[in-house]
């Protein structure tokens, strides 16, 4: 039989201590369940001794996949090899909340990419500590939630965000230039499912007015870093970084304009790769199967 292009696909992403027979075992499982491999990528780290693998697959006859059976099969294999793994149905759209303050560029970029099909997300809400970008969200048909934050109301604001995450069954929270530091407790609750964009090549030029700092140092490259959120501020596993060459002729405002381009690109790629189950986290590093 010929596999049709619209056949339901599954993705298996795994990591474990490197050992003989991993690829064979996964392949044998898929053959036994009448599946064919559409794409397979793997990486063995010589420094950590960890093996990473991403497999996209479908039924040979194009029929729906039985994820319940596949998950039971994988539980036995995972126990044997000490695997961390995730099995996903590519037909299920990621449910996403985008958080933003007053800078609109990353929010606009994500919503536009999603509207034209470049991203395949179900954006259930835009959450902001300011009301400014409500009209932008409305223009894309996305519900807007204004949750003000002050030092005194921060616990209640974060509780309100968690209510949205729970009620809307949110898979991913994207901080698209959300200019509030999340509490350690919130970071831990969102661990592995929150992505932030940072306006520099971490760890350089932290704090306020990063482009003015860069200008004062006469930098030749500026950039942006997309990373997972952890309780250690701006120290989470890096997913993607974008570089743009600059020179002495640009003033700080022009650097900021170029920087916004980098932020949009890096964040969009990070969100895309997360939504396609292409990122495996290993300690404070990531393996990204592009």
C-alpha cells in the first residue's frame, strides 16, 4: 500500500543513556504496529553519553494511529532503556497563551504567522499587564485578558494566569516581551512549557537599556535568545539564537529596530520547534531536531 500524504502522523521524542539496540527496538515496535517511518533523526552525545531520537511515523494503510496501544508498548521499552519520552499526535494543535506587555512586535509576528499557517497553534488568549495591545489581539480574533501587576498584587495576578492555564488546558505559555519577572513558584509550575525571548545574546547586556549598552560597547553583532523559563532568571535552556551584523553607523534606536527583527525570528522558530516536538531538554541544554 502507498502511504497518503494526509495520513495521521505521530511523533516520538526520546532520550536515554546510550546503549546498543535502541533504534532497532523502536523500529521493530513501529513495524509490529503496521507503521512506517516518515522521518527519523538521532544524536548521541559523546560528552554526556545520552542518546536522543525523534521519529515521525504513520500507519502503512493511512488509518488512524492507536496511541493508547503505542503508549503501553513504549512504557515497557522506556523502562528497559531508562528513557524520558513523549508521544504526540501531530493533528492535535498546541493550546497556547501569549503573554506581552507594551512591545507589540513579537505578539504581532506570532499571530500573523499563525494566521497564514506558518504556525499551527490554537492561541486561546493573549494575557498582558497593560491594556495597550487589546486591539491587536482582537484583530486576530484572539481573546485578550488584562491582568495588572503591582508588587502588592503579583501573587493574585499569577494565580489568575494559572487559572487560565488550567481552565483552557494550555500546553505552552509564550512570553513575547512580557516585562515582568515570574516568581520561582510560577516558573516551576510552568517548567518545560514556557518560552521566553530575551533581547540579547545571553548572558551579555543584562538589565535595562540593552541596546544602549551594546551601542556604548561598539558591538558588531546584536541578537536575541529564545529559551525555556526557569526559576534562574534568563538562565533556562537555550532553544534558538538569532544574530544580525551591525556597525558604527547605527544609533541605539536603529539597533533596537534590528534587534526586534532578531527577537521575532528567534521566538517564532523556538515556538515552531516546540510545537512540532523537536526539542529535547538535557540539563541546561537542548537538542533541537530541525
